């Protein structure tokens, strides 16, 4: 009985060892793939944020230029005396 019990325990131990090795290999591959996918997702988010920032900057500069044009036009119109001609 002791020999069969020892062989049964040995087979269970080998099964647990294989399960542990496969679990560790899966964890390593999963973390690597997750890291690569996270890197690509972060890159595309970065490019999108830069594009949004460029458009916000261009829009802000356009609003500033148009605003300055309107102000200068208002100043010229306000200072223009219509009775001079």
C-alpha cells in the first residue's frame, strides 16, 4: 500500500508542477501581450491628444486674430468723424 501511495503522490506532484509551470508561462505571456497592447493604445491616445491640441491651438489663434481685427475695426469706426468730409 505504501508503494502505490508514493506513486500516486508522485503523479499528483508532477501534475501540480506542470500546472504551476503552465500557469507561470501564461502569466508571463499575458503580461507581455498586455504591455504591448497598452503601449499601442497609449501611442494612439498620445497622437490623438497632440492632434486635438494642435487644432485647439490653431482655433484659439484664429479666434484671437479675428478678435483683434474686430477690435481694431471698432476703434477705427469709433474714431472716424463723419462730418470731416
